C-alpha cells in the first residue's frame, strides 16, 4: 500500500461523458477518489451501502440527497449516509473529492 501519493502518478479514467475519476488511495475500510466533471455532466441518482463524504474542491454543483437539493461550490461538503439516493449536476467545471467507507470494491 502506498502512503505518499503524488497526483501526477495516477491516471484519470473516463467514467461517462464529461466525468473522469482517479482512485487516489484505499484499503478495505476507506477510499479517497477524485472525480472531475465538465459543465453539464450528470452524476446520476444512485445509492450504495457505503457511507460517503464529498468535498467540492473546484466548481459548482447541484447536489441532491434523498430529494433535497442545494447548490454547493468550492469549499463546501456533503455527506451521504448508507443507501441514501444521491446525485449531482455540474453547473461549472469542477472536481469532487469523495471519501467512502468501506472502500468501493466496484471501483477497483
């Protein structure tokens, strides 16, 4: 397991149109992922058993969690409890830093 991880050492993976992902670090219990969005890209509504905390590092997003919507921008955070339906619409090119507990096996 790597403990000191330069950003440039990890390539972006295309996830869907306008969305790219980098898995920065993980073990069985915790995962940190960067997700880059182009303006207009949609992170479709979905749910998973993992608890998720996300930091908006760049841009502006409309975030929906369990039907509640709010516009969040750089510096803001959202928290998604296990199994809650959530998604985002990117309003300005942006980046999210997602943390999952436990790690998302489906991303590996």
